[in-house]
């Protein structure tokens, strides 16, 4: 078994590698220029949007609520949330060792990125790689059927993930990581949270609360919604026992795809998690015409609409089932 990939997925990977190996292996190559572009995009956006939101809050405090500071606060918070969400997705790259080429840079860069969303990188990595390794098995932490066989309770967990999932994750992920991790991994988890505690203490001591609120704390509430919708859409109401139906490919417009760093191609990511996010669109183009089956939706909103409709009857038919190979034949 390839490290971090379940056995059933390995068979599918091998079939694709036999058919188009050189093209796929080319996409594994990491590009420092593309990674630099990521940081050169999202960090300045966060700084600029944070400045706008903070100005709006201060002007609001001094002159009362008027339309201009209100607009500045709203647009600044949204810009900060988009940037923080992207940085969170870059931490996901670190979980698969494809944020930076050096292992130390990859680890500590990911720790700093995790700090933006109150998450310890090493803890999240333990659970995330466990999800990849045991996808569709009784050991998959992301499959709610592994926690209960009661249909109504499974759907209740779906709604909980969609509404309060991030709050639960903040506490559950480190607890489960300490349970499942090796002794070395547990030490890394504790070290990460020690670093986070120091960073948060410094932030609250040195940065005015109005700036923290406008550029980080309030935007985190928006980020939580984005993470919950994106995470649930990736695997929710699918077929966890079939590697081709366990992960969903969402096909939104180019702007949305860029904002989520092309992680909308989540099926492709599960098949080849060693491929950086900036190459997932090309991987999708290679694999999609050859897939015998898949689950896909045209947008995150359309998935949520389907989910709500099916929840009335507790209908767990995979949302967005399609057969790309037949459609392109």
C-alpha cells in the first residue's frame, strides 16, 4: 500500500499510472514559483483586507455607524476570510508534504498556517492521513457510519458537521490525535500547541483588540462556515466503500476554484494526494474522461440544495452520480 492511500485506491491509481504514467508523474513535480505566488497572493490580501476592516471599526467607534465604515468592515472581513481560508488550504498541502520541499520548512510552515485557524498542524495531520489511509473502512474517522448505524443519528451528524463542525474540530482533533498517534507524533502535537499558545499570547498582548477583531477573530467565523461547507461537500452523501464515489469533484466557476486552491477536485486529490493543488485542474482533465463513475456537482450551493431536499426523506443516494467515461465516449 502506498503510504497515506487506502488499498482499494491503490488499484485505481495503478490502472491510471499504467495508462498515463508519465503525464501524471509530471504533475507531481513541485514548483517553488507557484508556491511563492500563493503566499504573494494570500498574505498581502489578508494584510490589506485587515487594514480596511480595522479602519472601518475604528471610524465606526469614533463617528457612529455610517455606510462607509460599515462597507469597509464588511468587505474587509470577507477579504480576510478568503485569505485565511486559502492559508488553511495551504496547511492541507503541508499534511501531504507538498507545501515546501524541505521537511522542516514543510512542518513549521504548516504549523504557522495552522495557527491562523486555531489548529495544531501535527494533530490535524494524524487524523487527515488516517482518513486517507482508511477511506471507506471502519477505521475512517470521516465516515459517520463508523460511529452509529442509526440512520437518523447519521443525518443529525451531517447537519452538525455543516453547522458547528469547526467548533467540534478544535477540541476533538487534538484529543483523537493524542489517542491514535505514536509517541513521537504525540510529542509533535504538544510542541505545536505550545508554539500556538505563545503566538496567541503575543498577539493579544501586542496587537489592539480592534485590529485582531477585524482582521482575524470575526473573519474566523466566516472561515468556519466555508470550511464546514467545503468539507461536507467533499464526502457528504456519497458512497464511502467505493473509492470513485467516496470523494466528490465539484466543478464551480474559475474564480471559486481559484479561491479554494482547486481543492474542489477532491476525488482527484484522493487518488493522487502527492500532487500539489496547483496541478489538480490538469489532473482532473487527464482523469475525468476515463472515470467509469464519479460523484460531481456544478457548485457548492447546488450540493447544499440537493442535501436539504434529500434530508427530508433521509435519502442517502450519492449526490451527483455520473459516468464520465460514457459521457465522453
